[in-house]
């Protein structure tokens, strides 16, 4: 999604809605300080997409932007942080009631959650064994997905992934790391007999470099 033709587009991990609510669910495996502003931007894109021209503001649905984090972004040892817009006046907390919510789960303190099902889910995310029906089902599905190369390719194209990595590198100053990742991805695609011209397009590597990698792969396989 994107607000305008010139604005930054966003790619949601999970996006679902019903007649009155919209949920954006994001998996975050590393702690990044820009998550609050990402949540703000995601919220704005959802609202613009949700409200067509001429529609009343009252028709905006309740929205939830949810980040599932492995670490504690706010360092308060809380298993979940629930945010909504409020005003603090004379010691009173007044809710804006704009029905826009941002939620950050902290898997590192999941033992403090009240629900056994939630505890099991977040422990599973941290790499612990599946211990209930839901996480055992997840484990089975993950194993099937890892073995299904077609499914993995359909889930996210190489071009989308490399665009995402290049933008992350621009923000974090990791351009060299992305270039190396592009080279490794190119070598994997060469092993799958993808034509060099497409690899150059999807990874943004120069065609000459892809051809050099092709010779390197051939030498390693010889």
C-alpha cells in the first residue's frame, strides 16, 4: 500500500479486516528504534486506504497496528504495551477515542502473560519446543513450508525482498551487507538455473557481476 504515487509504500506481514476493524500484524525479529514511527506511518496508510473520497470520517474502522517483538522495545519488562491517544490534564487521563491503537508484544517477558495459550505461542517464537495443539500445528506448517520451494517463492519474490533489503540498508547504513546478501542470493538463483538477466534485474547487481558469479559457481560445482 502507499498513500500517494510519490510516498513510501509499505508491505504488511498480515493484513485483515472485518466490518468494523482492521488489523496489521508485523513480526519483528530485531529491536529497532524506528518501530514507533513505523507504526505511525502504517496507521496513516491504512486510514487513507480505508477512507475513500467523499466518505464520512465516522466510517473509519477501528485499527490495530500490532508488532510482535522478540525483545523489549521500551525496557519496562512488560509483556505487552498497548497505546492509544490520550490527553493528560490536571492529573486526569482523557482519551481521544479516535479508535486507533498500537500494540507491541515483548516475547522476552511472555511468562508474565495471563493466557497459557499466549505464553506457549511466544515461547515457540523464541525457539522453544511446541507444547500445545496450536504451536504443534504451527511447527508442522513451518516444516511443510520449508520443504516447499514453490510456496516460498510465491510468498515473496526475490525482487520484493531485495527492494526491502536495500531500503533497510539505506536507513541503517548497511549497504555493503545488502550487496553481499544480493551476491549470495544471486548465487542461489544461479544454482537454480535462473537466467543472469533476470537475476541482475531482481538483485540490482550489474549484469557483469552476475556473469562473474556464474563462472564462480560453475568453478565451485566442478
